[in-house]
């Protein structure tokens, strides 16, 4: 069988292409779009709390300053071992502002996977949920700082409660990083061996976020519900793209039907990023009436 190669495939490939990509997202200035929204509309929400755009920008700027105050410098890696929560996204945005490399760990990792990943990336700081302390105690990895156990809610508020110096939101954060420098390191699930690292530079991340924003058609009037773990590339990219487009991001803690139903009723998302099993569980839930579903994109 003769398989066409090279130029012979180009018409078919061209037919599948979308419109030219817009300008890459400026990841060091994540509030350019959200700041333009009138008033102080909702920017970020989980089942327990929420932040308007003004509070989100203030919290992000303060947390970036806190990370720098702890001695973290541009290019240092900051690992997170956390469930989905509002504060996780604030930390990711603060890393983008401060030039730190985001390293999200799968919250379901067992001790051997955690140890492997931490020894691989050697983070300058690890933020973890207190429930993961026994797993970390079983690891051989030891970093320059002890793991920072931060409980959702009040524990995080202490980290961004006192901004260090006046914020200048209209200007880029100094030394946020060069386009070729690393911005984010994802890991595979580890089902076929040790988790493997995939690195995005600041340039490639900006292009990926612009592509995701364009494909989903996200804008300042959208409310995006992302149901998967933010440690995974698909959910993380989609969530960051929404925020940098000025849309509202809604994330459950666990993805259980009860939480999703609560968020659907409360926030009426215009776009949902949801895996088929979670979607089918919602559809079959007798509590979910047809009127529960807003005019969602999928």
C-alpha cells in the first residue's frame, strides 16, 4: 500500500487548520483583560470562596511578593501538591508574575511518585495540603526549605495578607523572565512507569494559552467551569486561558456530582470543560432538571 507523504498530504492538513493564531498571551501581566471589566465582577470561585478581579489581582501581587520575600528568585521552581482550590490558581498567577516555574504534582500520587518527581525537579519550595504530610514524611527528598503546609482558606490568606510595597498593576513585574526560560512543568500520570516531565517555556505557554482562548472563544462575559484536576495540563491550560482572557473561572474541589450541581446552580457557567464520566454522572443524577443546564459550550 502506498502511503502519500510530504506535499501530497498538505491539502488535507490545510483543510483542518483553524484561523491564524492571535498574539501570544502576555503571561507576566495576567490581569490585562480582567482589569478592564467594569465594577468588580467575579474572577475566581470554588465551592467555599470566591474573589472579584480587584481582590484577585491584589492577592496575586501580594503572594508574588511573599515568594520573593522567602528568597525565591526568577527561574526557581515552586511545586504544589494540592487539590483544586481557589488558592492554587492564585499561586499559579503569582508564579507567572514573579518569574517562578510552576510544578503542579498530581494530588493522587503515592509517596514513590512524589519522591521521584521532587528529586527530578528539585523545587525551591513545595506547597502541600496538610493531609499529604504522611506521604511527604515517607519521601527521601529534602529541599532548601521545609514543605509549607497550607490549609485552604485562612492559611493562604496569611501568605498574601500584607503586600510588600505598592503594587503597579499597569507595568510588568521586573525580571519576570525571558521567552526562552521555563514557565511550567507538567508531569504524566505515571501509569506506564515513572512520571515524566514536560516543560513549557514562557513563550510556548503564552502561545498555548492564546490558542486555548481562541479555540474555546473565551471572553470577558464567559464563566468557565473546569471539573478536572488542575495538576493536569488540559484543565490547567484551560483555567489559565480563561483568567488571562478576563473570563470567570469556577473550579470544584473534587469533581463530585454534589459539588458540580452546586456550582452549576450558583454560577450558571457558559462553558464547561468536563470529562465524559463526570458528565454522564450529572446527566443521570435525578436532582438535575433540564432547567439546571445553562446554555453551555462543551
